[in-house]
C-alpha cells in the first residue's frame, strides 16, 4: 500500500537575509523533509537581469496528514514568539497536489561563490566546468549553515586569510559543519566540530562524508567546557572558529573561550551585529586579546582576535 501523502502544504515566509537561517531553523523543527532558502529578486528592465532585493524566501513542505493542523499551530506559535523579538510577517500556507516536490525543492539551490576562493555547492549538483575555487559541498536539508547567511560568509573570508595549513582547527557551534569543512579544504590537518545540538553533529559528519574528508573530522555533541577538560582529541588549536551569537560569545569568554587558542593562534568570532561588536571586543580584550582583522557584510560583523 502506498502511504505517501497525496497532497502537501507549502509553507513560505519572506524575511531579511539576516533572519533567514533563524527562520529556517524554526521551520525545520516541524518540516523535517527539508527547508529551502531562496533569494528574492526584482527584474531590472534596463539591465535585463534579476537583482537581489536583500530579502530571502524561506519555504518548506508539510504532508497533509493527521498531524498537519497540529504542526501548523506549533509552527505559527514558534514564529509568533520569534516575532516578539524581531518583526516577522505571518507565514503563508498553500495546498499543493502531490508532485515530485523534492525536485522542485532542489531547484531553488544554486552554487554560491564567496570571496575569492570559495564555492558552496549543493551536494547533488555537478561542479561547474572550469571551476577553480575551493569547493565545499553541503546538503542544505541537514542543518543550518548553508552559506547564505552573512555570518557564515564572513567566517569563510576569515578562514581564507588566517588558516594555517597542516594545523588543526576547533569549530565551536558547528551547525552543518560548513566552516570545519572549509578549513580542511584550505589545508587544516584536523577539525574538532562541537555543537550542543545532536542534529548538527549528524549533519557535520554527513557533510564531511560528502566532501570525502570525514576521516579528518571529529564531531561531537558537547560544550566549551567539554573541550577545555580534554574530552576530545583537540584541546587547543591555532585557529578557533565561533560563529554563534554576540551575547553567547560574551558569556563564553567568561567560561574560558580564549583558552582554546594555541600560543600564537587566532580566534574568529561571528554572529555579531554591528552594534554589538564593541561589546564582544571588550570581552575579548579583557582576556588579553586584540583585534587583528574585521569583516563586515550588511549589518553583520566578523572579528579576528589574537
């Protein structure tokens, strides 16, 4: 007997690029089949091209089964609470007939070039002919860190500039594992990727396998304290990556974040809004660290301290 749903409910919401991955994370709690992030564009008649508006369209699909109404209510409630922090439009729900929606879902993802070196490539796409960039293959359905968020892109730029080939990295709050994978592609010898979310660990290993570097990744569900107490194979590294959120970064400095940095090493900090950068820098300076480099995209800032 075919138990596949005969219809699906498409859920969409348009928001700023800065909020897209946070919204996608909420969607994924109730739409485990996968979430799509797509740039919203406008057509420029003079240039004959589509221009990004800075907005993102987040979409997902719910099977129209006995749990549909419950999942809809839960999703709307979670977005309502998120909207108390930052204004969000209400999601739109559209019923669609059964189709190969996974194919439609995948069509929304295209190769993404970041900086001078990086190409973020959806796992199912072929490498563009003649491509010379470092390729990081990611399955966007697995976890968050698809490369679309400015914070992720700022970290990729920082890795490009600060990586020490042949030496290990620590990735705290690894998400999809995109930063660990990028560091390894840039020549790191080994990556310790730690996240409090079990799904992030699963996604990191899966994405590492897609990139054929899973033998160089140790992914673990854990915390800063677990690293500092020697629970894993790496306790310090010349390059430490922390793409989290500014308030969490400030708290982590009080818990020993700077102790992860090997002598002479650097710490990349991201997930920071422009108006939060000075507070994060103050926390870093209180631990004897100085600003080495600053990156900015839209309202987001990436800091390298040492």
